[in-house]
C-alpha cells in the first residue's frame, strides 16, 4: 500500500482494472468476467459432433437448457475448438434476432 493518497488512488484504480466482473448478459469474456470452466461438457459436445471415430462422422446435436445457463458460451467454445482442427471449415451462425 502506498503512503500517499495519490498512490493509494492509483492502486485502487489498478485493482478495479484487474478485477474480473460478473456478466449477467450474453456469453462471458474469459479475460473480463468470472466464469465456471466446463471442459467436460465442451469435450462431450465435440465428441458428439466429430463422432467417436472421426472417419465415420458425428451427429447433429441439440443444445437445450433454461435461459442464462451458458448455451451460447459452450457453443462458442466448441466452435473455437473445431476451428483449431484443420479437418473442418467452421462458421458460427447466430439465429437470434
């Protein structure tokens, strides 16, 4: 902690800048917002889409859950993971309007 009020103000501003915030609308930004990692669910969705044997192909999936439970965030994570795989050409298309 700094001894002068000016230094304390700078530290307070820095703390506010570095602190993550809660997001109550839309998918969270991992760098800015608190979030609960859901790797198991993302991995399961990837496995369903790709298939257990990638040569055989995967399946369509339906994502269903109540409002504000992370459906869009999970699908964004799945899209990011699929974009890393050169086997797929991936786009993210939102049907919300």
